[in-house]
C-alpha cells in the first residue's frame, strides 16, 4: 500500500468552452476518511477528495454533469460514492464496485440512488475482478446497467475479448484499455478494441491518457489511436478527466489542460 498525491488544487480555467450539458464520465470521490474509511485491502491511500472539491472543480471547468466511478481505495463499500449521488441527484450518476451475488434489493437501492453500472479491475485490490463479468452482467442487465473494465495491461483485453462478445450488457473500456502510445494502432490489443466496436455495445473512454503516453503534453503519440476510434465510431467515444488522478505515475496534470485536449482529440466537439 502506498500514499498517492492529491490533485492539482489550482485548476486553471480552460480555453475550450464546454458545451451545455457536458459530462465528465470519469471522476472519483475519496473520503472524508473520518466518515468513509478506506478499505483495509486497498492498494493505495488517497488524499480526501470530496463532493465539495469535485463540485468546485467542475464549476471552474464549466462541466454540468458527471459520472462518479467508485474509487478502489474504498473497496466494495460504495458509501462515499452513494453519499455524493444523494447530494446532487440531478447532476450525478455513479458506477459501483460490487461483487456478484448481491441481493436484488441492494442493487435496486443503488439504482434508485443513481448507480448505473459496475466496474471490474485488475489494477486495484479489494474490489471486483473479471471473474465476476458474466454474473454481474446477468444480475444488472435488466436495470440497464453497463460494465466498466479497468485493465492493468492492454494484453488483458485480448484475454477477455471473447467473453465480452458473448455478454448482453454494454461495456466501457476504461482508459482506452490501457493501450500505450508506444503500442499504437498496429498492436493486437488495439485491433481487438476496434473489433469490439463492431458489437455495438462497446464504448471507449478517453481518460487518463497521460498515463499511457511516452511523450509530454499534449501526448501526440496517442493521436493515431484516438483518430481511428473517433473515425470508426464517434458515437462510442466518451471523455473523462480522471480527477483526482489516483496512483498517478507521471507529473500531476492540471485539469484545465486536460479539458483543452478535447478539441484536439474531438475536433467536432
């Protein structure tokens, strides 16, 4: 377990003006730990990054709506995320971290409070692994939930692709399936990603690509992959800031700079 630095607490106002109704599809809230303790099984310890911090950030960035993806430091206790959803039900929706086998009433209560998906990860400990994929799909499909897959290595997408083709649920490949700029459009994981777009249930999330690039901002080595995905299925591309950037292995980004990447990546935005 290691401590991870908090976000840049002084986000600049971006030059790009977000359209009305814009949604940041990937943020987390952490803590406050005194009220929402972190999981003993967590692989990292974040700073408290609260509902109030998130609301202030989005006022600066001009973002109207958001999806809170439950953070791995809280394990499968979704209380911190649910509390945030309860406080702004018009603006926020959530993605839970749950094991398969929960009682229907528990899932129904999460749905009532704004959860609309569940995340599986090979990156953080104490959550839900891909072993739960088919069962979580079956247990949440009738509610219209989607599945989010958080990969530690791009090769894991190749391993799980056939299973994704068989489930009925829509699914999101977090962080562009962790495919690095050095791997690029000719890599097997990227070819698999493109083939999964043909299922019509696959969404690609452009979030925390600063982790995947071998080049400094604006990370031009990521552009060939982004352009291919946007050209093929612009209706299956979503954007997220990844605030507050947990387990960030590179210099902490300023969220205003991340917003200013949007017109480069998505020129019709």
